[in-house]
């Protein structure tokens, strides 16, 4: 296609055409007309002509008249700085993305803080209401079954209404989970037995020895030898628990050994989970695993509770024992709800933070539970007993920090 060239000739070459004056406000600027075309299409301009010519076509002229239906507009070509515009757009998008990222991080931090708060709160309520029930209803196996039963109902509702994805479990997976469910059942049963015998603060002081059992069992069954730092952190844990036990006002051997057995079974569960759930096809998230274990624990313990203690949690029996039926039932249900809730929240936190951070949070949780129970139940605590508890908890905190220190690789 041929390019159109615009040439402006002087009025002397066309005497028959005379430019008319439109008025003082209307001007025809040939420089602005020519600036709208590219340099490759531009020809020399004459002074001030009103004729437009196209090569290869006969020249035609248009007389400019004020009565024309189309208004004249001055062509003004202003080059835009496209690079500057792109830079501004990108800068604005980057700023928006940065603000969005900051807002997202803030929401995640607030959500994590809320979960930690709920974890501690549910723990406090569980220990308080559970202790109140066990003080008047001396059947820890039945109490533990009630807690697993409530948890089973909650899991069933969660799966039924798709609040959490219902897993597809194979027989091989159930066989692998069964030992975990067994030690989980025993761990919670021994904890309730200890809470029924001694003060809440003392039970949790003894349970501060969980790292000791974890190190011993991991070395025996997994071949994970501890570092010098880990072994050193166990010294204040053991020493603090021993000092607190000697000076504990509510001390009795049944409560002490029940808490120790709880440590052993709970840490056995952790070791077994590492040993049997190692295949990718068998792997599942913590919440799903905990839900399945809860259901299996109820199935395992319910017959044992009936065999060992009989059917005791009935209105007629509670009335005959001189207990307030409504009070015992309500407190048992609240304790069971808090028991399941704090463990669910604990696994939700574990999915969001590292195991070390979770371990530190668990140490702080134990401190919160001990302090709150001492104030609520007005437990008599001597200075030496407080010192022993503090040393043990400091050792747990130290253990959670030094556990991530890896041993140096041996030179070949």
C-alpha cells in the first residue's frame, strides 16, 4: 500500500483559491498537522497551504468554510513515556503485593496466637473439671471412657458433616495404628489415676520428665543416640522432679507411679508412631491419626471399664453415693470436651509450627496449668517444692532448645 504524502503549497501557485478567515480564535497550524505522522512518512512542508495532495492520485482541494458540518480540530501528537508508565504500574503492584503479604502474615500470627491461647485455656479447664470429678467419683477407668466416648461422638460429627475429610482406612493401616491406640489409652488412663490421687500441680511436675523417657526409648528402639547437650538438659529435669517429690504435701506412691507410667506410655506412643508409620502410603496427617486413635481407644477401654468397675456412671448410683448428679455429669462432659478440644488444637498448632516451637509451647503450657491449679485449688506449696518444680520446667525448656543441635559428622 502506498504511503500518503501531504504537501502544502503556497497560495501563489493556486490563484483561484484564497484562504478565508474564520475568526480570531480559529487557527490552522501546519506544524501540528505534520507532527502526527512518522518521520518515514514526512515530506517537506510549505509555508501555509490548504491543499492536500496524494501521489498517484489527482490532486484535489478542499475549501475551508465556516459552514462546514465537521468542526476543525488541531492535531496534537504528544509522545507518552510508556516506560515510566510501566514502571509506575509495576511499582504500584509491588506495593500492593507487599501490603497484602504483610496483612496475610499479621492474620497468620493472630490465628496462631489464638490457637495457643485456646490450647492453654482448654488444658486449664480440663485439669480443673477433671480433678473436681475424680475427687468425688473414684472410678478413673469410667471417667477415661467417658472422655473417649465424647471424643468419638465429636469425630463422628466432624466426618459426617465434612468438617474434616473422612479418611479411607485399610486393614493394614488399622493394624499399624492399633499399638498406638493401646498406649494412648493407657497413657490417658494413668494420667487420670494420678490426678485422682495427688494434686494437679504435682502430676504435671512429674509429667515434666517426658523428655527423659523419650530419650531412653528412642535410644533403645530407634537407635537415636542423644547428644551431650541433650543428656545435660536431662539433669535438671530429673533433679527438679526429685526435689519437688520429696517436698510435695500430697505425695503418695500410687499417684507418683501412675504419672510415671503415663510418661512411659505416652512417649512409647511417639516412638511407635515413628517406627510403624514410616511408609508414605501409610502416612496421614496428625488430626486424622488422632481421630482414629480416639475411636479405637473408646472401643478398647469400654469393655475393660465395665469389667473392672461395672456400670457406675448412672443417676441412680450417683444419687446413692450422695453426689450431685447434675454437677458431676456437667463437669464430666465439660472435662471430656476440653480433653478432646485441647488435643485437636495441639495438632493444629503442630501443623503450623516446627516441632521445637511446639515443644517450647508445651513447656509453657505446663507452667500455666501448674500455676492456675495451685491458685484454683489453693494447693499448699513450700519454697523448696516451688524451686524443684521450677528447675524441672527450666530443664524441659533447655531440652527443647538443645534438641535441635545436630551431632558433628565423623571424619572419614
